C-alpha cells in the first residue's frame, strides 16, 4: 500500500543544537548531515540512479546517456544546443556523452541542412530499438516506490519548487 503524502509543516529537526561559534558570538544552529535537505536529495538521487543501473547496464548506457536518448526518443534530430538547454548541462559535459553514444552506434551527428554552423543529433536504428528502456524504467520504479501517479506528480512538483528556489539564489 502506498504511503500517503502529507502536507509539509514547518519543523526544526530535534538533532539541531545551539552552539557558540566563538566565545563572544551569539549561538548558531549546527545541523547534522541527516538534517540537511541537500543530503536527502543527494542520497535519493543516487538510490534512484542505482535502481536504474541494471536496466541501463543491459542496454549498455549510463544514466546521463539515457537522458540524451530519452530526449531524442521524444523528438529526433535535435540541435546540440537544444539538448544542452533541455538537460541543463554545459556543452563541455554533453559533448563527450554524445561522442560515446555515437561511437556505440546509437546516434549520429550531422550538419544542419539550413545552418552549417549547427550540428543535429539523430538516432540510428540501433538507438531507436532501445526505446523500450524508458517505459521499463518508469514502470519498475513506480512499482518499487509504491506510489500512485498522483503522489509522484505531487513529489515532482515539490522537487521543482526546491530546484527553482535554489536557482533564484
């Protein structure tokens, strides 16, 4: 049975202790690692990526490579700059991923027919054949989490608020 998601309440972890940073300074709150939202996000990300690893290993790709492929399964023949924007990555990070996928025969880079300065990334037949991965990953994680689609949507909305709030700073 899925665990219900309850609204977040303002809280202060009980492990937080008031500690003086210097003898004459006012006390400051010192969190433990388990008090940090960023640690929860980090460990959750690692756990989910680790959950996907057996499926990705079967396909011979990494999680970042899977994200590139997923975008191309949604819409093939995309400029590299569009993939950079969609994945929120630097060009210098994405370029080696694309080169490895090309070397594996899953995609090709071609010059844009209307703008020779632009490079398009396109799936090969071998790349299209791996489309099953996205559905399998989505279905298996949903079952493993024991969450309804509505609960997952609420969680994703909350995570997007966290991301956008952090980006504003």
